[in-house]
């Protein structure tokens, strides 16, 4: 993720619906790959599968936290997000991660939505 000198890169990742029976392994793969991107912060949201992603990312050396749901994520304190940050929001379209009608999820922060990009997942 390209960023300026003072910008922090943060990824907020949710559940991938596509892997089916391979969901755990797929989420763990994305977690390990995300760790290699040297993000300033990785935040996973909701359910069991994003929890696997977070655990794999932490095991690979990433600064990663898992939040239980979107409401908790939308209340991220200003100590976590600040003006100038670039936040990638990514999950399966059906997860509707951080889609809030009529408002940006994190005012003052640049959010980039990129559904399951190969750059993040490591898979074409």
C-alpha cells in the first residue's frame, strides 16, 4: 500500500465467504500475507474466520487486533486512527464490512475499499 512519509497504513479486514470448506486455511494465509506487508496496524472484524486471520498475522509478527463486530470497529478511538491515515477496508461483498448509509466509517481518514484484492490476499 503506497503512502506518504507521515501516513500510517491500516487494514480493516472481515470475513471472506468464498473459500467454503477451506475458510480457516484461507483466512490464515491472508493473515500471514498481511503480516508481510508491514502494515502499521491490522484490524480484523467479526466472527471466527477473521479471528484466524488475526492469529496468523500476529504469529507472523504483525501488530494485529480482532474486534467482535462492526459497531465496536466504528467506535475506534482517535488514538487508533488519526487524520492522514490510509485505511484499506476489505471483506467479501456479502459481509458489508463498515458500510454505513449516509456517512464515512472513519471521518477524516482516507478509506480505500478493495474487494479481496490480489495485492492483499496474495492470490490472483
